[in-house]
C-alpha cells in the first residue's frame, strides 16, 4: 500500500500525463477539470499572470496557448 505522499505523487503524474496527452483537443482537456476549477497561469501561456475560472475558460486558454506558444510534451 502506498503512503499518502506516494499516492499524491502517482495521482499528479497521471494527471500531468493526461494533460500532455490531451494536446489541444478541448474535449480531452475538459475531462481534466471540474466545472468550477481554477487555473493560475504564471507566465506559462503568455507573458502575463492571470487566473482562469471554470472548465470552459481553462480549456480554451490551454488549447489556444499550446498552439500559439508551440508547446509540446
């Protein structure tokens, strides 16, 4: 049995792998967030610091940012 820290690490790695695998597909990205999620973007998708609110806003910004910044896993 994994201890809680190990479980958290495994869960985080699985989520990050799913994020990388989703690419710019809005439907795949949407499965990774709750409807009332928040995403704090600190110079990751552009040159600003912003907070995105809600699944739709997050998935749209990620899809556009990944494309415009040429990000890849």
